[in-house]
C-alpha cells in the first residue's frame, strides 16, 4: 500500500491510497471461485459453471464489493501510517485506472488542529466580589409583596399606580389601523407598557369616561408602518382599581411553604436562595471571562465540518425550544445564524480538552458530589434528586462535564492575573447586567 498526503487550504488534507493489482486481483479471484461453487447458471450443473462464465457475469459486482471493503480496511490503516487525526468523515474519490493496474482512491478530509497552549500570565480576569446584604433581602421581600398585588375597584379618579380597565380604538389619518384596538384591557398607569403619553393621558379619568389621546409612535417602534406616525386613540375607561399590597404577616409567609410563618424563617430562606443565585451568577461570569481569556491566548484553526455539525445541533435545539414554547417549529432557520456560536463552542471544546490533557486534570469526584447536593437543595426532597443523579448515567455525565469545566476555570484563574471588583447583588443578577457582560 502506497500512501501520499497533500495539504490543501487550512486543515484540509488529500490522502491518496494506492493498492497493487496483485492484492485486488487475488481478492477478486477468491470471491469469484466462491461464487462458482454455488452459482446456478442455465445449462450448467451447480458447482460446474466455468470460471470464465462466472467472471463475465459477476466480475463488475465483485469488483465494487472488493473496492468498497478495501477502502474501509485501508483508510484507517493509512491514517495511522501517516499519523493523521481526521475531524470528520472523508469524501472518497476513486482514482481512475485501467483494468489490471490495481486500485486507488483519494480521501479528502479535515484534520484536528495542533494546539500549543499559550501563556495565560498576561491575561487579566475581573472577578466580581459581592454578598447578600440585609438591604438586598428587604428589597427582595418588597418585590415578593408586589408580585402578590391584588386590585380593589374604587369610585374615584385614577392616579399613577392604579390599574384601569379600558376599551380603545386607534386611528391614523382617520382610518383604524391593524393592532390598534382592543377591549377589556387591564393597564397599570406608570408601567410604561404603552407608547409615550398613553398612560399619562388617562391619569385623572373616572370609570365611564372616554378620552381622545393625540399621540405619536416612537421613531424606533418595532412596526415599520407605525414608526413616528401620528395617531389618535379613543379610550373608554370602564374600571379604576387601586393596588392592595399584602402585609408581611403569617399568612403571607405561609404562601411560600414556610409553615411556622415567622419573619425569621422568611429572611433565612430568602437569603439562602439569594446567596445561591449570586454564587451561580458569579460563577457563570467568571467562567465566561476565563473562556474568553483562553480564546484570546489560543487562536486556532477549527475544522469547518465540526463547525457545521455544531451549528446544525444548535439549530435543532432552537427548534425544539420553540416547540416547547408553542412557537412555529416549521420555520427553516438559516444555518449561518448559529455559525458564530458554533465556532466559539468548537474552539473552546478543543482548547479545554488540550488544557485537561496537557495539565493532567483529573475529575474531582468530591466536587461532583457537592455539585449534585447543591442542585438538590432547591428541591423539596433533596435526597430524591441526589438518588436520581446517582442512578442516571446520562445526567451524571452532564454534571461531571460541568465540574471538569469548572476545574479548567480554576486552572485559568491560577495562571492569569485576577482583579477583584466589588459589586452588588442587583448589579450582578440584573438581566441587563448579564446582557452587557
């Protein structure tokens, strides 16, 4: 077997494998003889059909079978001989040869990149440092109170913070426009859920009153046909209601499953939940920054085939998520929509694997156990959750992967320069903060 390898663009390789005629012919002859022992051909007794007749009838079929099996048996042997690690399945191109000249093929594939880990010592990673304060706990309790707000109908003029129930009809240039009308809509004044001026225009209105609001849609409005347009809304107020926020009493506390109904238990439970959330968010931010640092230092070529495969997986996951939320699942999302994310994930997967290998990082089973116990604490029956993970190999593998990635993050933090940044609970956990990081 003769093997030659050509480097194409990037990680692509063209490996040509040449097999001698003797090897091919020997296998073909052996198979033809086996066929001749059982073949049934009109005019001949079984087992007595001349080999020339068998060859004429079956040689093309046998050649195809032999060529296919030779490709399978020699491809990996050739890879090993040339010390190549393919990143995906090859494209096989037969080499044109005259009959009797042997057999050859070219396998086109990408190879895994060689990764030489860079020096992390010049990288600076900002580590947020925060704790849950008494004020944070108090603010959380206030949020929980407002979440349980009820509305009590009143016979007075509406005020900011009230809820009004309205019927409205919007017109533009005297014509009703699509989506501009609705009935029995509850609206909290001051919530800024409507376009500017709408809610302010209803302050001071009473039930049964109708007001005409001359307004304009914002220039950055999502609907193209309404951007910056002047409109008139005819709004009928059918009900005015004021907010009733519950007191933090025994009844309120028990709605959270705390049977003793004491304020001490409420504070303890809320603080515990907030500390767990804070720990998770800080951990996620540190991991993101550590991975960014790894990418910064270790710029590598990545196989296109792996990116395509990862992008396809992300696309399928997105479609499944859309189905779960009742959204249209037949939309054919373009694959390039997921390409950047796929490139990042593939790059990090390769780099992280090299970090683990080069530094001989072994999975810490104690951390796996602690991670599962941490998951379990947010459930009513923690031991059942622990038992579930322990008995489910797939779920256990997911936790092990998370822990191993966290160990890589720890390694990065040891290598890089770390700058602690004082932060607050709200600053770290607010959604807009996460989006900005």
